[in-house]
C-alpha cells in the first residue's frame, strides 16, 4: 500500500496520532454520572455475575475502543489517499487523445461514424481503467485540452464535448510519466509519440467529394464569371455522380459522371446566366460515406458597372485608364463644380479634396490637396524622390500590382496613424494609405510626380481600388471549424439568415462553422461573404489511413471502480452510524 | 420525624389498641401482665390440679374434690406476665435511602408496634443499631410511655455501615432475658444478614423480621453510564445501566428477598416485607395481621 497524499512515515504518524487521539477521547467520553445507591451489595452481585458469565461484557469495552479507532483510522488514512494496486488498479496518468480530423465523421457500415466509434472507444478506456488512473482528454486540433482529473463523470463529459472540425492538427504535448491513448482513423497523418497506445477506428468507405470550387472573373468578358469545380472519387469502387451547380436565381447546371476510383471530374462552368448571390455546387453519388464534402459554396457578385465621378482639372492618364475600364461608367467634373451626390458609387479626386468628407468612397490622388480637408490625415513636408520599397501584395487594392521600378519625384508626408499603409518608402514614409471606415484611398503623390501611370500595374491598381471602394467582393474561403475573418464587430449570419454566435479576437470576428455553408459577416456599412467549404483532397481522402487495425492493450483495472479513500470513508460512515445506533442502545460504550 | 410520629391520629391509635403482638413461644415475664406465662400463679384462668404439699396456699384447695376423693387437691391457675419485646431498628446509612427514607418508615413501624406492645402491658425495648448499638431505650411498660418511645425514635441518628451480628451480639450478651425480637431493617449488609439473625436465634429469641425496601431499590430509575456510590462505605462501581442490566438487578433483588424469606421460613422466623411507598396503616392493620404477627 502506498499513499498519494502522504509519505509512508507521514501516514504512519497520522495513523498513530489518530489512534492515540481517539483512545484518549474515548476515555474522556466515559465521564460517568455519580449516583448514590443505598447499598452496592446487590449491584455488585449482578455485575460480578454478568461479567463472570458474559464474554460479550468482557469484549464490549475492547470492541468499542476498536470500533472507534477503526473509524478514526479509516478517516485519517482515507484522507491520505491510499492505493492498493490489486484493489484499485495501477496508478497512472492516461491522456486520451481523440483525433478530431473531419474524416472522423465518415460513416461506417453499421450506420454510425468513425467519431462515434472513437467516443465509444474512449469511454471504454475510461471504464476499463482502475480507480487510480488520472485522465486528461485532448483533441488533435488543439481546440480542446482538459486538465488532469480522476472524476470519471467529468472525463466522460469532456469526451462528449469534443467535435471534429478542420484546423491545424498535431498531437498534443503529453508530458513525461503519462500514457497516451490515441484514438484515430489515421487519415489526419498526426503522428503519436512512441509508446502511445493507438486505438484505430478506421473502416474503409466510399467517398466522392468536391475538392475544389471557386468563382473567378473572366478577363475576356465584361462582368463575366466562371466557376471552377473539381469532384474526385476517393472510394474503392466506381461511382456514378450527379453534379450540379445551382444559383440564387434558380439557375442550375447539372452533369452526370461515372468516376473510377481515384478519378476526378473537373469543369469550369460559365456563370454568365446566373444572378448574383450564393452558388452551391453538389456532388451526389450512390456510395458516399462522407457527406461533409458533398457540397461547396461560393458567392457570385452582382454584376453592375461602377458609376465613378472623376474630379480633376485635367489628367489624361487617369481619364484614359478609367475610360478604358469596361467595368466603370465614368463621369468627369472640375473641382469647382464638385457636388456630393448619391448618383455615384465612388469618387476619384485628382489633386483635390473637399473640406467635408464625401458621402461616397473616394480615391484621392495627391496628398498636397488634403491640407485643407480635416477628414483626411494630417500632412507634412514634401519628401523628395522617395523610393517605393514595400507594399501589401495581399491587400485587395494591391493584388497583382507591381510597384517595381516605379519612381516618384516628390511626395507629401502623411500621418498614417490608424490607417492601413498599402505602400511605403524605404524610410517608412507612407505613400499609399487606405481607410476602412469611411472608406477611401489616399496617394501621397500626384500622378504628375511619378511614372506610375506608365507602368502595367497602374490600370490594375485603378481597377482594384474602385472594386475595393464600391464593388461587391468575392467570398472569403474558409474550412469548417473555427473561422476567423479580418473584420471587427461583424454580425455573422448563416445561409438561412440566422445569426451565428461569434466573438471578437484581436480586431477580428471569430465564429464556429460546424458545417459547410455560405456565411455573411455584416458591419454597419459593409458585407463580406464567407464560403466555408471542406473542399480539400486532404479531407476527402477518407481511406488514406496510416494506422493498422489492432485491439487496444488491456489495462489493469483492479477490483474497485473508485479510489480506495472513497470506500474507506464510506465504511467509516457506516461504522459511525452503527456505533451511534449501538451506543444509544447500550450495546457499545 | 416528630411531626410524622405525632401524625398517628386518635382513630389509628384506637385501632392499634385492639391489636396484640403475637409470640409463638411463651416467655417468662417479670411483672404481672395480660400475657400467659410458663409459671402457674395467681391468674384467673384454670390451668391444672396437683396434690397439696405443705406450704401451698390453701385458698386454692379444691374442697369439692376433697369431699369426693378424701384427698387434698390443689387447683392451679395460669400466671399472666408481661412479654419482653425487643425492637431492633436498623439505623445504618443505607436506611436513609429513598423518599420517604426507609429509616423514617422503620421509625413509624416501630412506633406503631411499640404502642401495641405498651397497650398490652408488654415490656418494650427499642434498640437502634448500625455497625454497633447506636442508642438504646430502657424497657418501657404501659401506654403512657409511648411518647418516650416516640422521642427516642425521633432522636435516632443514622450512621455507618451495617453489622447486625456485632450489634446483636453486644446487646444480647448484656440482656439475658429472652423475648420477642422484631428486626426492622433493609438487610443489605456487606457480610450478610444471616449473622445477626443467627445471634438472635442463638439467644433463643422469638424473631420477627420486617424487611423494608424503598421503591428506588425495587425499581431503580437508572440509565446510562453511571458510577454507583455505596451510601454506607462510599465504594464506587462504574456501570452502564442497560435495560437488560436493570432486569438482572430486579431479578437479583427478588432473589435476595426470596432468600431472606426462605431463611426465615427455615428457622420459623416471622417475615414481612414492605416497600416505603406502601400505605403504612394498611401495613400495620392488615398485612401484619394476615402474617399472624398481630391479632
């Protein structure tokens, strides 16, 4: 026997002290009331006879002391958490790691899922373990990691709490001295540490899934979009697949394909006939055990030309670029004739800035004109020949825009506090900045001071800027699970229009997308679509397992289901009750 | 005590006057009285005839027999003398137990019996004893002495453990005359009551035992963890009084009473037992008569 809470000498000292204290208390307890009797002759006879003839009387006192000491010892040693291996099993720490890779939701032949099997296996590990086993439950996505506990009910609750979802998968840190039990279908590729017990729940299954679905504009066609779809058969048998792409306006394109194992169906669908809105691609096959990748979503922007007003004293480069843009319906006016109106989607302000913020998004070219506009950032002195050295290529405004070899002869210094710096010079002087709210883009230089209009990236920049300022954008692509979008304080709604619980995290909005779908993130003045799809060969390849089927190792469970202290305190309670009953019936002292 | 004793109302005393203490044997008295004596004397009750010898009182010659038989025949009459009655009242510490105490009850019994004896012109001795003779009332005779008896009983001071053997031996050695010995006691002696009664038997007294027990002794209301303190010697005994132990005690008490009764029966001693909560008048007027101690 050993003790979890005390060392052996401490436990012995505790037992000794408890016994001594109880015996002392026992004798203190027997403070008898003095009663005068006429003569003790008869009492003496009765007691002598009783003591002489009753073994019970002789044992009663010893039994009472023994009972009291036993109760005390049970309580004292119970608090020391004793462990007897053959009674309560081996004392150890077991970390149950459930692989929460999405393929765990693959259905099995019995109509259940690999995940349900994994949960059962985890419960079985808990049930078959001894009372002295301390558990920790974690998943491979890093989203759940419980503390160590011996409370079986809590462990079961932890197991039931975990859900498979997309994410970054890795085996959690277990720490020395703990035994890991990894329950997985082996598809995620997460490698358990050496010595970990692996409980495979893999079962081969058929799956035909959408592995790619994306909407992109067609450069050759004004306001034209096409959808690229890829469907792959990851099963082991030939499968007949009904493929469909359907739009919000009821438009529908269908295909039927017979896919051999490992064969793909790919096609780019022309969406010119589709209204703007959500687009759903689905692949329905006769043998599919993984429904999560059977559908994918995207957003088709509403096709409409941008009504832009160019306010300039005259800028041939700019006028030419905007007039050549088929997506722009251009109007031109002089600064003196500028009137803020709702008739336009965006303004292009060339070396001009109104004193009050316009009601529409604006591209302001030349910060020199911003000196009198309070709604624009403060400007400073003029910087001569700033060298463009850095720009945000991942920002929608700067996508596919190359600023290499662009020279600028002079630029105005801008206070870029709380602004997004899209391009800056070597001295970190901001040259192109953007404001999200109100939405505008400011160039610190005018087009007469740079050769930027002669570069190939200029038309792209102009188009990107107008698109960012006023057009609907394509959906963001995310995988099911915890979704983070770079929009603060956004209200998330599902495809059915219902609000999805979300939280704010470092200026981003985070929500949990349990299944694929098209979500919207809305703020006061913007809307962003988020297409949550499980379109990846990584998830759809449900049979790509790295684990072999083998039964889990049996554990030493012991006789008792709980720790020994539980039974000791229970026994003490029963003995206290018995002692109470017998004491009041004068059976014990 | 004085109030108790004076509470014998006139009616009760008048009833007592009709009672007589019964002695199974006939003892030689010292004075003429109303009790039949061994000696033939001047009583009125005819006893026997015998031949006249010179010196006899010729007034008792039966002249009719002389005419018929021509012999001098003397008529003999029974002599009526007084009876010595010794009341031994146990005044040990154990007799103070109970409410009312056994000693108070014994005083009342002794007083009533003394009154009966005095009414019948018997010679009444009252002795209070414990481990020795505590006090002793000289022989009293005649009803008028009853108040002296009352005062004596009233002044009896309890004390010490019980040793009837030594007490009776001391008393009987000094007082040779045999008579009726009435022992009023609880008979709870560490060395046993038999020694004292054996002494009285040895001195050939006619013995009547009045055993007084208190209600608390018969049915003690004890429970739990107790230290029993002996009222006589202060000895203590730790005990856990359970219902079974109480039952055992009561059985032991009954056995003790049975042993005393058997002892008395074996040696033809009168025996009466009473409990202090038993009505005193009923004890004297009914129980003692039924026990043929009084008539």
